[in-house]
C-alpha cells in the first residue's frame, strides 16, 4: 500500500469591478518593480532565496507597506526560478539577451488567509480591502470539489490585458495498492507505445499501441513550411492556418487516451508501471541529430506521457532503457541486426473497414522465436525491474504460445481479437 498525493490545477477566467481592477493593477506594478531588481541582483551575485530575503525584504516593506508580505516572499521564488531558467538557456546558446526579460508576471498568494473561494467567486485581500473576482462557470472545478479534492493554500493570478486568469490548485491523497510481482513495462517510441505485461514475474501478454505521433509531427512540419513560405510565421493569416492544424490538441488527445489504456491494464492486474527512463536517451539523441531530426525528437511528447502517468493514482517507476532493444531477453547476447517488415491489418470502424499499416523491425532470437524490436525493448525493461533479485523469466513454464502481441488503437481502445503477432511463430 502506498500513499500518493496528486495535484490538479484549474485555470479560471474571471473579472472584477473598477475598484478591484485598480487594486490588482497597483499590486501588479509593484510586483514587476520588485521582480526586476531581484532578477538583476540574483544574476550578478548568484544570490539564493535566503540572500534575496536578507537584502530586499526590509527595503520593500518600507517602500510598499501596503503590500502583503507573502507576495514579497513569493517574488523571491519567482526571481530564482527565472534566473535558473535563463542560465540554462544561456548555456545552450538560446538566450537572446544578456539578462532575463519580464514579459508577464504571475502574482502568488501562498496563504489561504489572503483569499477564499465563496459563492462562485474568488475573494482576495488587497491593500484596499477585500475584492471580489467573479469567474465563469467551470464544470471541471465543480467535479473536483464534490469528489474529495481539497483546495491547496496557494493561489496564482495572472493579468492578461483586461482579463484575470486564476490558477487554483487542488490536492487529494490516494491509497495505491500494487502487487510487486506484477508489472506493465512501457517502451515509448516515435509512432507506438509497446507494453509487456508480467503476471507473477512471467510474461503474460504484449500490447502495441499505435499512436502515430511521429507521422503527425512530420505532416505538421511540412504543412507549416508550406504555409509559412513567403510570409512571416507571425502573420495573421499564417497564425490562423496554424491553429486549424491542431497539432497540439491531436497529440494531447492521443497521449491522454494512451495513458488511460495503460492505467486500465495496470489496474486489471494490480501491477506496477515500469517506464523506460526516456530523458537521458532523448537528450543524447537530440545532441547528435540534425536540425529536422532534433525537432522530431523534441515533439515526440515522451516526457508528457510519463508525466501523465505520474499524475494518475497508480504506482510508476522508471528503469534504465540502455541497450534494452539490442539484447536478447532469453540469452542476454547482443542482437546483431533487424530486418524491416510491414504488416497490414483490417479493422472494422464505425462506418467502414480501415486498413492499418504497421511497420516493424524483426529479429530471430536465440530460442528460435522471431520478435519485433519494440517488443524486445519492453520485455527487457520489465525484466530489469523484476529481476533485481534474479527471479524474472521471460516466458511461463507452460509454454511460449501463451504470450500474444495485441494491437491497440487509442481511439478504439484495446482490441484483443486483433492478434498482431504470435511470438511462438516465425513471420
């Protein structure tokens, strides 16, 4: 049994009267002035949060006696965060200026004594008294509030033109139960996510989820290049055309559906989700890749899928995926080469039969089986987690014919009747 604390942030769009708007603008102007001075000092002197408190707290308390002290303390954290981000960009050569630029500010109220949620509005304490910010009806917020989630003590405000964006964080603790002998190993690739399900430390079944995110990225890149030909990317017509492509929405939808499928399989077997540590390999590939390939690597959304899984009430661990696709899971010997292969499968949709083309890279293993490269990677990731004490085996004692690879389409869910590959037969 494991206690896992999850956080959800709801963005509300609100408005207030003239009195409240003037109070918020005065707080925002003071915050921007303080942040600018702290940024300059922290960048030049490599100051920490405690140093900024020692240097600036008394001074700003005298200069802005009407400002809540928690806003000044929140400004320390904001300044340190911006300086760290700027130094990372400068180290990569991506910083365009010699110091951080303040384009927008987010005011943080870190104590619930300074704000409250009441009667469809957020009431906020300012130097002019309490102001009321009314927000639009938000169905997701009501769903959280009436299903066991509680408000955190932190509230963030962002002034965007005449609008007020309210960032409200909700917290809930879940009791996560899992069987350490069961695992769902996840191997994330450009166009698919492969799952190897282990039950009682033995391989039970394999799922291949066709995400096609890599193809979406390539298609979007070509269309963007065609639209931007002869005009600026900031042009009004170009920006409108980019929005219609909906690349981000399509990828996000696929990621959430894929994470939901993985969660459903893990709950069915009461298993631990073992994800390959994608960050190190992704950075290594991006550092050696060309400009176009680097763009594709950064748009795979691998980190987004791992983050989505971590934000679910399930137990997730990360395991090294180094050499997971180049080692035989049965003998441990290196696999010399893979042969390309294409499989076409007909699936019945809502109105018509759809033909799906699946590209695979197959190799013959030491025990005579023929398997896909991504399946081998998922099996090896699961074995590394389970065989920490040397007790993990790839196939059950009853025979390898019980391990099947099944195709999964995110929009349709798991389709057990569509058998992709029997790992006991040759292709």
